[in-house]
C-alpha cells in the first residue's frame, strides 16, 4: 500500500488535496506515477453529477494523464518500470467480442483485467474508506493503478505535461474525424463547440484535408485559436443564425457536422445542417434525449456516435504523438495554463468560464 496526495471531491465544497491510500498493482495491473493531467469537460460533467447526488462520492477525478511506470504486476508484458506512458480512460480487455472485432473503444469490460477478488476497482481509500476513481483513471493524484490495457507506452523525447492531452481531447477529437467519420479530402465540415475536443476536431479535419472547416461557438474569444488550428469560417452562435450561416458558407452542401458540446439540441442542429446523404457525428458527452426530424432519414442523412474517437488506443496514441513531433498536430497551442495540483478548483473555474482552451495540472516533476 502506498500513501500519496490526491485531489478529493467530497461534495459541493471545493476539492481538497489530501493524503489517500492506494493498493499496489495486482498481476495484470500497472502502477503509474502521474506527472501531469489535463482538466477536461467530462470531469466537470462528473463533478456536477456527483455534487447533485447522481454519482457516488468521495471521488478523485482526472482522466487525461501521462506519467512514468513505477511497478508492474507479474503478468504485464507491454510496459516496464521507467516507461513513459499516456493513460487511456477506457482500458481495453483485448478479448471481448468488441475488442476482437476491432472496435476496442466500445470494449464491454474495460475494467475486467483489474477486477480483484473483492469485485471491483478502484484501489483507492481515504482514511480506510473506499475512494472512487472518476472516469477510470483518477488522474488528479500522484499515482494511479491501471489495468495493462489502459497504459499506453510512448516515446521518451516528448514532454509528458504536453502529451497528456492525447489521453483524451486529442484522440477523441482527431479520432472522430479520421476513425469515426473517415472524411474525404476536399469535403466541408462544421464543428459545434470549440472546447478542447472541438478544437481537435478542427485540426483533425485540417489534417484530413477538409476544404471548409466551419467552427461554431457562443464564445468568440475561442475563434483566434480555432483559426490557427485550421478553421476557415467561424460562426458566433450567441448572435448569428447558425443554420442560415452554415447553409450560406457551404452552399447548402455541408458533408459532415461534428457535435462536441454534449446536448440533445445541438446534436439535432448538427443533423439539420448536413446535406442529404451527409453525416452528423455526436462526439460530446450527451446524456439528454436526442430527437431528429424523420425526413432527414429519408434523405439518407446519418447520425453516428463516436466514443474515444473510435480509436484503438494502443495504436492511435503513439501515432498522434508522432504527428505532434512532425509538427502536423498542435498540442502546445491548446494548453493555455499549467497549474500545481493545489489549484485544481481554479482550473475548474477557468473551464466553466471558457477562459482557457485547456488547463494542465502539474502533479510531479519528471
Ligand atoms: Zn476528457
Ligand atoms: Zn474488450
């Protein structure tokens, strides 16, 4: 058992960094010393639900983490102590029907490999009481124990405090474009919501050779960065008629629309703005009902869901990092602020206000 510091969410009050206990790795698990962890909208979503009593607390959030392998269980083969790794918040089991059919992003048993005799993860405790790991990682802590399938080895010549973003926002956003939608060069794309994931959809579309990339958001302060990452047109949803503007820019033939907000209403809007035969991709974390105009289906419009960018993380994460090293994928530009773990509440306030593209919490020095 290991004692360490973690930012604990107990309820409506601010999170507090305190001492917690972590069990060492079982046979198929890996102990990782976390160096940095990004603050993602999904954490905020979980935080709100936990505070509303819809999810159990206490919990440690954080799922966009990178670090160094500290120890491995006896059956672990893919990593060894000292390896640099990015953590995947949806570990894959490698054996279920989804994994063996090549769709590990919807693995039905992401925590199976770490299931202890007692039943389930997590391995954390606060003063002897169970402490949950929000979204599978518990990255706002000095260490975590993950199943082998959630620990992705990466090259050592890249800064962990930057490539941690590949653990969620980058793979989710870029993956939605290249693995979920498979867009064609020359197509026209709209992106609803220019947060961490939406900006990565923009740069994924640029990488894939889209002609027009229309960024849509209610906060015009995000437009400069979106343009830098590849957006060709920008629509301020707080003051403009989004559907009319999209129709005008695309001549009525928008091929793809990506929703990166997570609301039923904007998923519908994405479906409405595409041309007959076009594809709307729901990337945001939507728990609301989605209603669609049925006529669109008769015109062969498609709505597809995207989980973790439909990426096979073991393959996709090192690939994205190579694209970063080649200068094709922007990561530094996405990080507006780095803060110590103790400033976690300030980082969440920034996220809520839309003041930053991404904050990264620095947990340890390499
Ligand atoms: Zn995330
Ligand atoms: Zn599986």
